[in-house]
C-alpha cells in the first residue's frame, strides 16, 4: 500500500492569526499527528488545505 505523502515543504512557521502553518497550511495538531493518521485521514487533511490557502495571509 502506498502512503499518502506529507504536504510539508520545509517552511515551518505557524501563523498566530489562524493557527495554520504558512508552508503547508496544516494545524500543529495535524502536523504532530501526521505519522499516526490513516491514508483516508491524510486525504481528508489534504482536502482541507486548498480551502485554507486563501484564508492564510502570508
């Protein structure tokens, strides 16, 4: 079985205004839990990332 890749781009900086990483748009909890998530759960996180990008000012 193939593992869903991490969205991490090695730019780890949490935006204090919304709690999203400015690099991958995950929350600290999603980042910390990533290795424990199932593939379907990882895909759910991936689906949220696109909706977060416009909400995450750089």
